[in-house]
C-alpha cells in the first residue's frame, strides 16, 4: 500500500495545479450514500449532465408555454435557429471550417444509413465496404443491412479489417486489404477510436491510403468527438458521423451530427430527403419540388429535438469556456497516464491494458483485460461507488474525462480495483 499512498499524494498535487479543476462543479455527479460524489469513469458511454442543461431545457419549455408557435422565430434562441447556433460551438471539436459542412440530426446509426445512401455508389467492379473486425455492433448491422437493401450479399460485399497480430490496427493492415481487394472496394467505414480497445486510429493516414486506392473514406467518430482533437477538413475525410451523448454530454438519445468534406458540399448526391432539409428560404412555400439547404443541412428530415439540443448547448459552452479540445486533451493525456501508472503499480499479473501504450494512439479510455474475471468484478467496483463497464469476455473500460474527472478519482479507482481484485 506504500505505492497507493504515493499515488494519492501525486493525484492531490496534480489536482491542486489543475487549471480545469473547477469544471467538475459544472456537472451533476451521482452521489454515494454519504453525499460525496461517486467515481464516474464512463464518459465514453454516457457523459454526465451539465448543471446548466436543466435551465436551457426549461428555456425551451417556457418559450413553448409563453410564445407557442412564435417561439419558432422569437424563442431564446428561436427554434428555427437552434441547431445553427450550436454549430460554431461544435465545429472546433471536429475541425469543420464552414457551418455548411455539419448538420445536427437523428441518431448515429440512422445517420450512417443516410450517408451510405449518398456515398456508397457501387458499380459492377467496385462494390465492397470495409469495416473493422471489432466495430461497434450497430455499425456492422447498419452496413450489413444496407448492403442487403441494395441487393448485395454481405458475405461477398462486406470486407472485415483485422489486425495482423494483437488487438490494434496498423497502416499495414489497411495496405494488406487494399492489396488483396484491389479496386473492388467502394467505401471504408471505420471507428476513429475503437469502442472496445480505445485505440485511436491514424485517421489522416488511413484516409490518404483509402483515397489513394480510389475508395471513399467515412469515419464513425462516436468515441472520438469531444475526446481527441479532430481536423476533418484538413485531413480530407469524405464524411463522418457521431453521437453527442458520450464525451459531448448531450444526454441519452441526444441527436447526432454528420460532417461532409467541403469538396462534397453542394454536390448533387443521391439522398433521402424530408422537409427540414429544404432551404429555409423556400421551406414554408410548401412546394412539391425539393430545394436543398446548402451543404449538410440538406440531409435533415425534421427539426431535431430541441430539448436535447438545449442539453448539448450547456455542454458545448463548457468545452468552449475550458479553452477548447486542445486544452482538454492536455489534461486528458495526464489523467490517462496517471491511470496507466496506477494500474501498473498494482503489480497484478492478471491485468493487461489492451489500449495502445503510445498516447498518440489513444484518447481518454483505457481498456483493461482481467484474467479469470467475470462481470461480478465490475459489480464489486460499483458497490464501492466506482462506475465502470464490463465488456465480454474479460474487459472493463475506464475513461477519465478531463471536464469532470479529477486525478483523485483516478487514484480512488486504482485503489478500489486493487482491493476488489
Ligand atoms: C455509441 C455508438 C453507436 C450508437 O449510436 P446511436 O446514436 O445510439 O445510434 C454507433 N456506433 C458507434 C461506434 C458507437 O460508439
């Protein structure tokens, strides 16, 4: 336990010097019976509620109560402009350079289908889609069912990227698939940060490899946005989609968003359309002919949930006030490094971290493989007020989040883990 005392001391010092320490008070953290906050390590799964979210939600409710239909044009902000007002806060998280590149809409799985409608244009020769072997299940279901809906057989048209060895994908793995499949691949859809291992893929490098082979590079950034800095426009990414209820703290079932590279903005792509995607200037003329909104907003079908955009607004303001994702990333690197150090200090031969050791290849999350453990381990952590999750067959995921986790949280987690092991 000598190491443990040293870990707590180090954590206390880091907290005392942390310029972002105060942001924790802007979130509602579930409490233990004694009233102190639990150690919440699951911002990668469901981000915590920003304290201001309720006020902004009540703002939407009260505008509805007092103005009714007039709130569309005169609410605070007007319902019609709510998504537009969030865009300047969201753009820096993903590296979009113009508002037309992003749209807030639907949920992530739905948006993947909508983007495949537009970007997956199979020909007799080029018709395959590549996903990674450890994709989040929904992505696999989306691609599988999408291929079937186009009359293709996933056994033939779905290619699975696998690591040559171990748990991580390398540029060589991508090159191997390209060499084997040649010009039969139409599109790649990969997770920027893998939900299971926490690996941050080389998004710009893989995008270049994929595009050099003549295919479209699409990214699922559910575990990347709000976690690591992204420069989607600079990196040349064709399209991306993500959700806002993980690191972006928009609350459960919050709408997601899509990104289109500027070279695709304004292109006449095949698309499923609805009235909210019609240009605002002509939307209420209620014409039979669709007049697309500029850019990604043309993919919208309906007004996204205002109550959830109110929650998103509370969180995105905090990202901005904290100095942006680059500043948060600096703390995140230190938090995760302390977690890694703490886990090593336990000296348990049962533990192995399956997330890359190179900080450039990971975000906040560390995934811990525990030999001989089962779900009850995660339950015992929970009994001790340390919130983590369990992924079959043998892994717990831990994500210290710079906006609301303290270094002391990390030390408490490590100590508790040592005890329950
Ligand atoms: C969380 C997650 C999803 C699910 O998103 P929904 O908005 O619930 O559809 C899909 N893909 C990945 C990679 C995820 O992490």
